[in-house]
C-alpha cells in the first residue's frame, strides 16, 4: 500500500511538473516590449518617487486637457480610437498605470486604488498639469472616482466608462461573468501559477468577455495584451492588486463627488453589469448615464465615434 502511494505521488509530481514546464511563459524584457509598443507619441517620464511612467501626450495644446486611465490588465493603447477622435480639439494624455503596460512596477510597489490615485497625482503634477478632465474605464474609472474624492480642486469634469468603484448590486451579481484570470488572481493557491503560467487562451477569454462585437478582437490585440502582461513585474502586480480587491469592500463614497460627471456604459457588459452604471447615476448628483446598445465593457473601442461624441459634448458644456 505504501509502495503504491509513493508511486502514485511520484506520478502526480511528474505530471504537474510536466504541465508547468510545458505551459511556463517567461517575462519579456522591457527593451524588447518598448521597441514594439512605445512608438508614435510614446514617451517616458521619471517621477520624483523613482517610478518611470510610459505615457502619450497628443492633440491640441490650446484645447482642454483630458487624462484617460485604462482598465485592468489593459494599457494606454486601449484609448487609441478616442485619441484619434478627440485630438483635434483637446490635449489628450494617456498613461500606463502601475503594474501595467510599459510602466511596469513602481518604486512604491503599491497597486491598490489609493496607490494608483497617488500615482496619477504625482504623474500629472510632474507634467505640470494644473487642472484637467479625468476619464477612466473599468479599474481606471474606480481610480478616477477616488482621485475625484481626494483632489476635487484639480478636476473640471469626470468621464466614467463601465467603471468600477462601487459594489455590483445583489440583484445584478448573477449577470456578472468576469474573465477566468480575474477569478483566479488574488488567491494564495493560484497566484504562484499566474505569475509564471499565462497562456494566450486566458487573454482570449478576457477579451471575449469584454467585447460584444467579437470581430474587433484581432490577433494583434490579443498579442499586445498577452505580451504586455508579461512585462517584468506586471503579473506579480496583478496578483497583488486582486488580493487588495478581495480584502477591500470595493465601495467608494461616490455620493460625495460634486464634479460634473458623465457615465457611459455598454448594455451588454458582462464584467461590470449596467446596474452599476445606474447606481452611480443615482448616487452622483447631477450625473448622466448614456447607454450604448449591443456594446460590452469597452465603449471607447467598440463604438469609438459614438462614445467620443458623447464625451466631446459633455466637455464642451463644462464651464
């Protein structure tokens, strides 16, 4: 019996070891990724804290300044369609948030919402931006909400797209269908795997959950997500961020926000259901919710012209 048990245990270890060996995906050095993804208007800025941030500043220097924050495991590239639609009228700044894209890990090694909001404050101050309009998608929306609570004097307006920041109402929780990677991240028993084993199929699953129009999911998009998540330190930062999500209640006091706010949402969002957008509209006084039919979690990519037009109309009405 003991001999049989030892034999079975040895076989189990060999099988697990073989699976790990076959599926192990190494990091990609920063320089290789920068050569591929830091083209065009890309630039890097060294912040006082010691962090080096990847960002793009594009558009009309004489127009109002719009700072855009991407969602979880995305990058500044997600805003490309909006930059194209808005750069004639505004100065549009996009940035890779901590633990994402080519910014990678930060000196503070803090990937919580407060840590991210502090990064945005340091980044905009270092660029010398006095006042601006802040926009955010998903995680970037949650960070935007916290920034608005912490630094209202810096903002002229707030644009939220399928935003995090409050709990999913109980009646809508069953409609939520987050990607497999989101379900696994932040757990002690799976984080050690995610930091080394990140199959391309996980990225495909995440994008399939995020987009209603699947034809927009190209091989180039999949590769960009898959490669940038393998920037040194990004996968570890992701597990730390999701561990924070699981400890925090995910509920910001958004009713305290007095800044003019527009809320954009895809009707088919499976990651953060539309019910969250409706709850945000009720809690943020004076805000307005605009719903895009047959659209998923990223209106700025699925319906860039229509969603950018809503944002432009909002910006042009600001004092």
